[in-house]
C-alpha cells in the first residue's frame, strides 16, 4: 500500500494542481468579462450589468446558462470534424501555458503545522510522509528550464484554432477573419519574441522562476526599468496577439460580422469567447513575470520569513493583483482607442514595432557585454 501511495502521489498532486489552477483561471476569466462590461459602462456613461445577483455578480453564470441552452447551429457545407475541433484547439492552447507559470514562491514546510496533531493516530504515518514530500513546495505545476519557449510555442499554435475555424465554416466572412488573424499573429509574434530576448539575456535563463529570482537579485529589482522599450513592445504585441482593440481586425463586426466565429453558436462560440480572455490572462502573467518581478513584493522579506506560509500567500495575492492591473488596462484601452485599418496594422508591426524590438536587442547586447567584461 505504501509503495502504491509513493508511486501515485506525484500524479495525484499534479492532477489536483491542474484542476485548481484551471478552475481559478476560468473564474478569473468569468469575472473579467463582468468587469469589462462594468468598466465599459462607466467609460461610456451607462449602467453595466446590475440585475442578476447583487451588483450583477451572477451575470457570468447567467451568460453560461444562456450558451448551454441556445440552439447549436452547424452550417450544412462546413467541414464538420475541423469545425468542431477548432474551438477545442483554441481553448486548449490558451490554457496549457498555466502549467509552467510560477504563481508564488516556494513554501518551506506547508504541512508542518499538521504533524503534531496526527502523530500516533491511525493515519499519522501517511500524513507525516505526505508532509515530508511537500517540503519546499513550489507554487507552480511544472517548473521546466525552457518555460519561456514553452509558452511562446503553445501560444503560437493557438492561431491554428482560429485559422481552422475560418476555413472549416465555409463562409467568406469567417475565412477573411481567419486569414487576417493568421497574418496578424505571425507578424506580431516576431516583435513579441524579440522583446523577450532582452529579458532572457539579463536573466541568463529561460526558466520563468529563474527570471523572477534574477530580477530580485539584480540592482534594478524589476526588469521593466532597464527593459522599458522591450516592455512597451511586448505590451503592444500582446494586444495584437490576443486580437483586442485596437488590433481586433479578425473579428471586426462592421466588416466581417464577427469574423472567424461568425458561423459558431452556443457552447462552441463560448469556447472561443473563453479562449480570448484566457489568452488575455496568459499574456498578463507573462508580462508580470518578465518585467514586473512576478510574485515579488519589495520589502516583504523584512516582515515575513521567505518560505513561510504568510510570505507565500501575500506574494501570491500580489501576483494576482499585478495581473488584474493588466486586465484592467486591456479593458480601458478597449473603451478608449479606435480600431486600426488592416494596412495600418501590418505596417505598424513590420515597419515600426519589429525594428524597435531589434534595436532594443542590440542595445541590450551592448549593455550585457560591458557589464560582463
């Protein structure tokens, strides 16, 4: 029995961690939609959702029920298998990067307080063994050496979901939306990748946890200070990568009648809707980890011992707070800026943003060279 427990324990921990992380992300996504409708209402001088539950807090669940009970329409001439597969690809690629994000620092002994209460009891030995295994527990599901490349690779695959949706629907509006999204994401991925190179050179690692600790140990504490140009390039490219205003050309309602998901309804449309907001969360986490120190809170180590539970909890909520600030910025920009024309969007990506990102890489190489001499 003990050998079975030891074998199954890592799989149980990872499965529970994945379920908890995905559930938290989906709840944040649900209430990001509500916050967007509220904030846009305030910006535009109107009332947002305020009928379903107190202050409208149950509106996301009402929307989910609406999607569940709506009629699921499938175009007769669509390629059925690809048509059903596309929203699953989009949502899966949006959720997968969550497994490598560090949501907080390591906890030295999270279950140590429980050991004195279970010693001598029936389940005491098992609990003590679990407590020993949980020591120095990281608040991340999988810590890999190439976490940055993993996130970039998975998010790059997400464009296939949109492109396949546009092609399989057999609609000219959907096809145009899919082609626009493919061209846009490929163009701005280059600038986004180049903006990250400076951070990787300063940190000397591709591990997301390593990048956070490199910022803590650097004289700047946050990489946004020496990499301010890379930060703004990443931020602009992130808006384009997630098809958000002012780069929401793939789903321009006035031209393409919602673009690549014109022919989608009910839960399949909800999956695309969720994927967009999960992608917003993903790039907000990346921006926080790469430029704002992730879960790091300046001066917190003087109040609480690093590795203690209070230190980890406060760091975790600080991390969520930074992410929410980015999500609010997403909403604010949507209520403020107009949409680009498609030619303006492509010219801006290739003729301005990419050269600026490459110039930032060059200057970073020079700075790192002279610092390491």
